C-alpha cells in the first residue's frame, strides 16, 4: 500500500519553524566633556535593529541606540547633555525548531519585547565617567517552508451552494436606502 492509497496527505506550507527569546543587560561607560557632579536624567532613544539567521539555531539581532545623559558639573552650577551612540549584536538561540524544513530560504522576524531602557545611571568611582546599565529583550521567529501531514476524510465533505440562503427578507428590503447611489449633480 503506497502513501497515496492511505488516508493521509502531505501539505507544504509556510510556518514558524523556529522561535527564540533573549533578555540582555549591558553596562555602557560614557565619558562626558566635564567632570560630573550629579546625574539629572538619562534616556535611551533612537533604537534601530535588524535580524538575520546565523547557522541552524541562532538569530543575530544587531542594532544601535543613543544614550542621552543630563548631568551637572562645576559643583552643580552648570548642566549639559552628553549623547553617545551604542552598537550591539545579540545572538538569540532558537529554543523551538522544526527539523522538517523544505529548504534554507527563510524569513526572520524580530519583535522588541522590551525597548532598550535605562535601569541605572551613576557616576563611576573615578569620578569622570558615567556608567549606564541598559536592558533590552527580543522575541525572534524564523518562517520557512515545512510539511504538514493531514488525514483525509474518505467521505469528503463537499460544500454545496444550495446550503446557503441568499434570499433577502422583507425586513432587509425595507432597510435599503433608495437614494444611496443618487448623484448630487442631478440635471
């Protein structure tokens, strides 16, 4: 008995063939132009990223963001904002993988679960540098072609147009606006 004689069929379809998630905490050191007296605020902005598959079980998410630090200096008599661009490259291991893929042509999607965010910003022990702790988290999905095996109904249900009632009721006719398509520019 061959595969086609049985009541099963293989369907080739696009599906999620891999998933992974990664949480990262980074420590960045920023050197301002003046010796800081105190930190007045810290923001992480301008986040951009892209993702691509690396090998069989890793997605590489690379990107950048700007750290803006508002600080005082000169014994808290003056303020300034220092901005530093941070580049990163995170490797997200695929925890869910489908081994039944058809080919190597895949699409990779990365979704930010936690945008880069400042957890802590403080003046370093040496006093001239600022240390910023940033967190971020990604969910990645790899989409590719795979096979799905389905059982075939031997009786084979066939939908019949007669099963549908396309008749309009009197109530539906009463609710029709006869001027719906009328033109405003009647002559």
